[in-house]
C-alpha cells in the first residue's frame, strides 16, 4: 500500500511539474488561442490528460496511501503487539483484526512459545527455544538425561505483557534467557525428589505432574534428610567388620502452617507467563542402571517361572486331591446306598415280623376265642347230655345213639391193622385168642372215642 501511494504521489507531482502552465479560463483562451495551440502541440499527449485538479487528486491519494499503514494495521491471529507512540505512550493489541496504530512503532510477539529438546534431524523451523537434553540425578544417585517438550503462553493481560515486552525486548531473548534456564533448573531439581526405581515402577506420571506444577506455581521448597546404612559381615564370622556404608537421602516437601506447600517463585510465574503444556518425551537412564534392571528382569522372569511351576504343581495336587475326594464321595454314596438298602430290608423284615406278630396275636386271640367257644359248646353239650341222661333218653334218641356207635365201631375196625402172623393158643375159658384181641381193640377204640 505504501509503494502504491508513493507511485501515485510521484505521478501527481510529475504531472504538476511537467505539465505546461495553461490558463483554462474562457477569456484567456480567446485572447491567446494561437499560443495555446502551439503549447499543446509541443506537449506529450499523456501529459495533457492530467489537469491541475486531477494531478492534485492523485497527489492527495498518494499521500493517503502512504500514511494509511501508519494509521492502521492488520493484527494477525496468534500474535500480540507491543505499541510505542511518538509521544512515548505504550500500549498493546491483544486481539486480531484491523487496529488503529496512530504512527506507533509495533513489535509483534507470538502468543505461544515452544521450548523443546531437539533430536538429531528434527525440524526446528517453528520452535523458538531449542534445548539440549537435560541431565538429572535421582535421589538414589542414578543419573539420566531428560527430553522435554513445553509450550508457554504470553501474559493475557495488557499490563503484564507490556512489562514483559519492555524487559525482554524480543521473543528470542525471552526464550533463551528465561524460559530455557528455568525449565532446565526445574527439571533438574525435580529429579532429586524421585528415585529411579520408583520412576520405572509407575511414578513417571507423578514426575511429569511435579514438573508441570513447579513451572506453573513455583518450585517446591524441600527438606533433604541424609541416612547412612552400614553393611557388616555375616554373623557366623567371628571377626565381624563393616564392609560398606551406603548413603541414602529422603526429600520431603515443606508445608506452611495451613498445610499448603511452600513455593519458591521463578521468572516464569513472576512474569505471569502461562504454562500451556508439559510433555516428558523420554528419560534416558544410565547404562549401569539399565544393566541392573536387565538383571532384575531376568531374576524376575526366573522367579515368575518358578512361581508358575509351583502354581502348576499346586494345581496338579489340588486336582489329585479333588479326584480323590470325588472318588471318596462316590464310594461313600455307594456305601450309603448299600446301607440304606440294608436298613430298608431290615426295616421291612421288622415290619413284616411286627405284622406277623400282630397276626399271630390276632390268630392266638382267635384260637382262644374258638377254644372258649368250643369249651362253652362242650360244656353246653355235656350239660345237655347230663340233663338228658338224668332225664332219660327217648326211644328215637337211643336208637340214633346206637346207630352212631355202630357206625363209629365199624370205622374203627376198618382202621385196625391185624398182624400177618397169628398164634393160636388155648385159653382157660375156652375162648379163642382172636376174639379176645378184637374185643380189646374195640374196647380201646370206644374208650378213646368217648374221651374225645
């Protein structure tokens, strides 16, 4: 725009200087018509195109285009601007867009500044603060180098930004003389608050958070305690001696009476610079510690393998025990089934015996009742016979009785078994022995029948 204004200014002044002085009033044209024609014929055609008024307009336009950039400017996104006016007044532009500058001198500042440890071959075009790897020493005396990436934002309020711009004058000066040294100091001091063994065991995130908190709010005030541990020879030895003295340190953050951590301010938070991002890219531990870690890893792997073997053996043992318990349970169930069967059989027999006993008792009672009934009947018959005998039998009854006696005698004679050999002897009364035997047998049968 300035160049365009200068061009217009040059064109306008040139036309004013080179153009012939011509009075353009009507009276002059009438009196000096021949002279005007002569001047026009001698002047370049393009020069005659510009009248005095047009030349003045061109000059004015050129002056406007020349002075316009000193009155206004375009504020780009991602930048803040420090302004110093001709009167010495200082101001700041914090937002983007077309802004009035009023002939002030402008110093642009990036809102965000990147401070990072650069690796070999990495593009550093957009990085304002380039750092070397930061050496640290952990509390257990293990050394390492830290690779860090941080991003800072300039103060968001005008007053703090103006003070920062006056103090550091340029972005590069701020990055090299304040941000990088502060970051290196905070990272180095943070290493003394952690042990390398703890860092690799899960405290890496705490390490990063501690760096970020200290960059934002100030470094922690810590109290360091030294402990000396002595290592002596084995107790079995008669002459025991101290073989080694190990020194270890314990770092505790100091707190005030309200329980808040005591902070030590640094240039970053004193200048109200905002910590936008902190990333710990890598912590490279010393080689000796790495070898020790590898040995620990191997031992851990062996221990895990042995533990796995123990677990496998225990699982096998548990399986065998479980199988034995299963077999015992199955055998117990089988035996219990047999016992239940035997008990059921015994209970069945007992119930059968009890039933038989009850049946026998019932049968006994029945027989007793029958016997009683028979006795009663016999008593009744005996009584009846006695009454009948005492009263005398009727002819029909006597005939029936004799008939029954005869039938009974005949039945008994039929049942008699006679001997195959017969001995015949004489008797004194002149009777035969056969007749005597028959008579004796019939008498016995009759006697037995009456008894029954």
